[in-house]
C-alpha cells in the first residue's frame, strides 16, 4: 500500500485527473471539512462532480471526515494567515499552533489501524489524500501523510 497527497490549487481539471491516472491511484480520500470550492475555476473538485469523475476513472472515493480539521482548528491558521497577510492559496507552511491543535485533537483520536484495515478490505493499493492547497506543507494532508510515513512506515509521495 502506498499513499500520495494531492492538492488542486494551480492545477487545471485535466492536470489534476492526469496526476491521478498517471500514478494509478485506485482510492481517493477526501479529507476536507467542506467538500466544495467557491467559483468556477476549481468546481471540478466539488463533491458531486468529483465523485462522478472518479467513478468514470475507476477510482474509489471515500470521504474521511474524521481527518478534516474542525472549524476551531482551521480558525487558528486563518488568524495566523491574516496576521501575516498571507492568502490560503499562497501559504507555504502551517503554523506550529495549527499543527499542535491538529495533532492533539484529530490525529491522536483517529483510528489509523481501523482505517488501514478498511483500505485492505477494499483492496486499495495506491491511496490519494486530498485537500485543496497546492503545497502539501501548507495543508493538514502533510500531517496525515507524516503519520503514515513516520508512524506507520508507509511510502508517501506528494503529487
């Protein structure tokens, strides 16, 4: 089993789905809190449209809501971004206060063993962890990926 991370910002629809097919992703885990994106540019990753396209490509879709940061945790990063006058789409890294909150309130409570068992039962081999940020280091998916890599010894690649 291998894990990948993928974001959507600064990708076209064609580029986004090409990355998935090129890397033979068979399972797509949406770990966003809100499964929609404002505006037409990235509307192809709005939940219903995304699920339809993934089904056409033969990729299984899972919404893993328990890995999404809560509004309170997200607000920590929003405040830091405002203070630093940084837009979410250009942020390069997560603030340590966000990381600590996410690790303590989400990752420590998530049952990774059960999740891996579910992926094994569904015969998943190449799993993409998805959120919107282009740079994985600016997104909670990097924290989840670190758990799979360092904590559980799985291979992780950022697309």
